[in-house]
């Protein structure tokens, strides 16, 4: 709900367009790019359950401040920029700890299933949230104050998350012993990833998908307003239909005992092609119908990458591995969002999807090439994990 409201808030401030929307998204993800590698070291050194309580509190306070300013009708663009950046700082330390925490709640045999179920829960919220946000903004008049109340609702919701983290019994978690502080821990994590060809391939693919393909909040807003001439309610519907596909993909993934590289690559190719198709959709209805397929393909890619990295990584390095993953998934957005926003302002909203889809397809080819080269250059890693690239 907050993501929809925040984007709509930016567009309600006079003089703002695709570029301002891209800058807002970029600032929210910039801390992930800058801080996530260090956040992975923190996640390996401290209790992830405790760390998550702190990060959730930071994000709650940022949402509370932004919601209060918007609800008062006094929000300016720099307010949104600043608080989106603060929110991003909390998210930078939250993401690797939260991703690695999944494997502490289940055994290693259930990691892939747990990742998928976690994604299903997340995408259920994504399916319901945008529609509710668009409806509430519309009921509230569609202006700045209406977006503020939606953001305040998100701020209150963090209390439930923090409370449940406090209520967990640490003795029932499968938490590894925290790693002692040592010099060069970040370099050691990067060096470990470089010895794993499958991880290298996955991270290259994730960079292109996350940086140029997963800009839905930006591309959907521009398509809804500039191409189809729709309002907040119709914009919210786009997010809900994307989430329907994402939820379907997450539930399908939950039934798979193994994650295969072939499935990952096929889903990535499908996602790139579907983005190009969506960019040329002649009507709002057809664009809506393509959205579930986009959600299905991209969640298959991201779930597969997440599960493969968690299963393949050593528990002592898992926090740092997931931090590198989240740095690339979310940290690429400060690079991709302003670029995609500029494409929209310069060439039109449709080209935000077309260019993004083409670059995803380029990323698939480059990932395969880099993975093969890394495999040939890392004989020890290949012997330790046979048949990593069934190409």
C-alpha cells in the first residue's frame, strides 16, 4: 500500500513526472546498493531475529514521518526524497537478515519450499495492497492527504511484525553460531561467491532483471496515466493483477522439490519477451491481461535465484551471500529507475517496458556466458557441486 501511495504522492506534487518518480525509487534503493554488503556482515555476526526488530522499527518511523507530512497537506518533493532514503537504510539492513532468517526457521531440505511460501505470503499482500491503496486514495479524493493516510496505515502495521519477532522462541530456531569479528569479512564473502560458478551466473542474471525489468511501480504508473489516461484506482488494479501472477508462480514453486537452472533461464526469457509485449499493448484491458503473466514469470526467476543461493551457500557465509544478492536485486534500482524514468520522459511510457525487456534478454545471454566462463575457471567449485550448468 505504501509503495502505491508514495508513487501517487510524488505525482500529486506540481511539476513532477517520470523523472521525479524514478529519482524517488532510486533514492529508496540507493542505501541497499551502498550498505547491503556490510549489512550481510552484520547479519552473520548478530542474531537475525534481534536485527530484524531494529530494522522494522526504523522503517516504521520513516513511514510514520512521511505519512504525517502528507496527511497534513504539506509534503514537498524533498520530503519524499529524504524519507524514502531513510526508509531505504532500514531496508538495506533488513533484507539480507530476513532472507537468511528463512533457512533458520526450517531445515535445509525445506528451504526451497519455505522461500516459495514466504514469497506466496508476500505476493498475497501485493495482490490485495495496491487495490486497497488505490481505492482508499480515490475515496479520499485522490490528493496528497489521501496518500498520507494510506502511508500512516503502513506505519502502524509494523507493530504486528515487531511483536511476532519478539514472541518467537529462539530455542526452536536453527540459528548458526554467530561469526566472530575478523578483518576482511566482506572481502571473504565476495571471494567465496567468486568460487561458485552457479552463484556468479545467478547474480549476473539478477542484476539485469532487477535493474531494468523490475520497475513495475514506475512503468505501471506511467502507462496508467500517460498512455491510457487512468486514475489511482486503475493504477492500483495493475499492481493487483501483477501480484495475482506472482502469487500463482510462488504457489507453483512451493510444490517443486528442486529448483533447476533450465527453469530459471526459461522464465527469464519469458519475462523479457512479455515486457516487450506489454509495452506495445494497444489498450488498458490487454495491458491488464498481460500483467499476471509478467508477475508469474518474474517471481519464478526471483524465487529460483533465492532458493538456489540459500541451498548452495555455506551457513557461515549465508548472510553475506544474501546481502550480495539483495545488493544486486534492490541496489540496481538506483541505476535502473532514473534511466527508465528518463526513457519514459524522452521517448514515451511504452518504451520503458520495451527497453527493459530487451535488456533482460541481453542479461540472460550474458549470464549464461559468464557462468560457463566462471565454471571453467573454478575447477574446485565444479567438483564440489557437479552438474551445476545443465546447458
